């Protein structure tokens, strides 16, 4: 299903040119996690609707969108990250591969960011 990049950007509060390109939905996403204590990175491959454990966290992918004309470029992923030990949601929203600090997980031990969508 094709949607306009402007819809994603408006949701995120970003300015988009009037000639915004269309985006496609991926079947999954490649995320990367960093354990700040050990310095070890881990790649997480999730299908849409799937959840995966990363340390004490549970990461769930709602959807992943990318520019239709260039699947290897920027990705937008809707994620929910919960702390299983405290039963609390730490992050719920959209992360953007090209701007991970714009909407980031705030956790003392772990960082998670989007690498790409998988079509």
C-alpha cells in the first residue's frame, strides 16, 4: 500500500516539500541495539507485528515505511519498547533511520535505532 511521505512527516512534525515522494510499507525492519555497559551491538530483524527480546527490553515493530523509489534509503519504523522487568513502556512512536536522535529510546543501558526496512 502506497502512502505519502508527507503523512509520515506531518505525524512526526517535520517539514516536507510539496513534491514529496511516495513511500512503501516493508514487511519487516532491521534494527540495531547497543548495550552501553558491554559496548556490544546486536542486530534485530523483526517482521511487522513481531516482538523480540533484547536484554530486559521487549521491542515490537508496528510498521516500517521507506521511499518507494529507493528501498535502501531512509526508513521510518513505528516501535514500542517495553522494560519487561518493570512492566513499563519506555518508547512508543516513530524512529527515523537518518535521524535517530530526533525520536530516541531513553534508557540508561540500551540504545535501539532503525537501520532499514525489509521488503
